[in-house]
């Protein structure tokens, strides 16, 4: 596996193959307030690209934006709702198409309420991952080895999780519902960004 760290964009001509696992690290949980610090990408060949955004940069990342909106390459997230909103807020692009392992898990693993990435890796893949650096300072001038390792870890297992969850969605006849929900993530993220974060707009 190769892990490369880039500043502000992926290089022109960098070839990331097939569907792409994506995660982001930000300064916090409010996209309008908390800037995007890192976008992690992993392709089907195992290549990992970490894209760093330092403070006060322009977020002009044409190659990354093209990849994130390329209809030929599905972007696999865990809890896409947050990352898609943060990416739109800072990079001004809507990610498309999307597979969200958290939504898929909620649709098929109805025997549990544990749908964290750690839980899925443990149960479906037998892999124990650490969530220790989750709340670290992603805006720091230099990211630590531990941070880079953690950031990489968050995209490492998403392809394998999608495979397991797709099989379960098929088995339980919930694939169509899942894909309709993935299509709806954009409007859900839009609601988050425009002030309907906590409200269930479908509620009576
Ligand atoms: Mn992460």
C-alpha cells in the first residue's frame, strides 16, 4: 500500500482507479464554522492519497473536485452526510455518486444499534481499529505520524465493508431503498447547511 500526502489538490494525472473510499477531517462538527483540513482517498488498487488544506488556502482543487463529482466513480463513505456537507461548504462541489456504509448498516444490521466504523470493522471484517485521534487538532501545521495513520485507517476498510453490506442489502431486499437513500444524501446535507440540521422535515 502506498500513502502519499499532497497539499491543496491531487496532482494532475494522478490515476485513482475505480470506486474511491473517502473521508474528511475538519476542525469540528459545524461545516460553516469548522474548516476542512484533510481529505483522505483510497482507490481499488490500495493507493492512498491524503490531501491537506492549510489555514487560509483558496480551496481551489480542480483535480480533486473532478474526482469527487465524476459519475463513473462511486465515492464510499462512512456517514457521508457529514463529509458531503463539509466538502460542499469548502470545496463547493457536490459529491456524486455515493455509497454510505452507515446507512447500509442501519438498513440491514437491524439486530444492533452499533453502526460506528469501529463496530462494522470488528463485526464484518474481524479488524480492530482505533478511534483515538478522532478529536485531535487537524489544523496543525504538521500532522503527526499518529494522525496520518489514523486518517489512513478511516478509508482503509470501506471497500471491503461495502462488499459485505451490499451482499446483506441484496439478501434482505433493501438494495433499492439503500440506493434511493444515497441519492438523498445531497439534499440531507443541504438541509444541514441551511439550518434544518436537527429537524425531521418529514415529521408531522
Ligand atoms: Mn475520519
